[in-house]
C-alpha cells in the first residue's frame, strides 16, 4: 500500500526557493500555485505537482511574463510542460548570449573612456540586435507555433511597399484611438475604431475574438507594451484593453460591422 507524499510546508518552500511566504500566499490566491490543505492542521502542503507549477512560474517570471499571462499559460488545456521547458531554455540561452555580448561591449566602451582602447564602429553595437524579432520565441510560448508561423508567412509574403503601408496604417489608427481614449470604450465610436484594429491584426495573423481580448490584456500587464502604446497618449493601453475585451464580449466580427 503506497503512502501519499507528505509534501512541504510553506516555510519549507520559503527556505527551498528563497521566495517569501507572502508571495506564496499571493500565488495561492491568484490560483497560480494552489497547495493542498492538511485536513488535520489546515496547513498548506506543497507536493511535487505544485512544486513543478511553482518552478514554471519562477521561470516565466524570469522571462518577464506578467502573472496573469502565466496563469493563462499554465491553465491552458493544451499546455505542454516539456515543450514549455524546451522553449524556456531557448529564450534564456538567447538572453544570456545577448547579455554576454553587451557586457563585452560595455567593457570595451569603459576601456575607451579610460584612453586604453579605441572602439571600432562595428564593435559599438554588439549585443544590440535590431535585425530580427527578439520576441518571436516568447510569442511562440504565449500563442503557440501555428499562430506565429501564420503571422510570419503573411508578413513574409508582403513586399517592402506593403510593409511600409501596414506600418503607416498602424500609426494612423493608434493616433485615432489616442484621440478618443477618454471616451467610453464600449461606445459605438470606440468599438468601430477597435474593430479596425481587429481587422488590421487579422491581415498579419489569425486572431479569434478571445485571442484579441487576451492581447488587449497584455497591453496593460506587460510594461513593454504599455510604454510603447502610451507613447501615443497616456492611458491609451488601458483604453484599448477595455475596448478589445468589450469587442470580444459583444460578439462582433469584422464581417458584422
């Protein structure tokens, strides 16, 4: 007869991971890592399943994923732990490579400031990669390979003139959205404008209304998105998020406007 593993108490997990008990309780409240309760003492008990979930949370936090996005990843019925770990290895390896290159570049820049070395032009920007999409692997982890491959295929089929036109369309639409960002995001005007954003995104990839709403949430959960979007007007990211969720809830599609 097998006996159930006793599991670790919250204080034992604190000592094991270095996290605070407050953080662990917060993860519990959010439904990220929910320990079992000891029926006799009501103490939290972390068994191997919960510790694996906690490990995933820590890995994804290291990659700057917001907690709400981590929860959606872990609770997705299609979540594959092994595949996620393999993708995280790729992401962290790439991050380490870029950090090593940037540290070397900074070391050379310091030597130059001390008058010990003269940097070549080609050395000044080592580690700062602008020629590829630095978030593609991250997007694959968030959205899956099929969604990213479809978007890449569509973008790859565009010529330079089409890409410039797409970029200009996005800037124009963001400017229009910024101009109405103080309106009710469920208003007809706001929903018409956000509907244009839904259509534009679907020329680059395939977005269901649910994916569209999840993307909107990322605009406020991920500071990288928030900063970029709010450059058009403070509060635009929150407005777009609310409008995109409302668009999903309204059951609209581009063919129904």
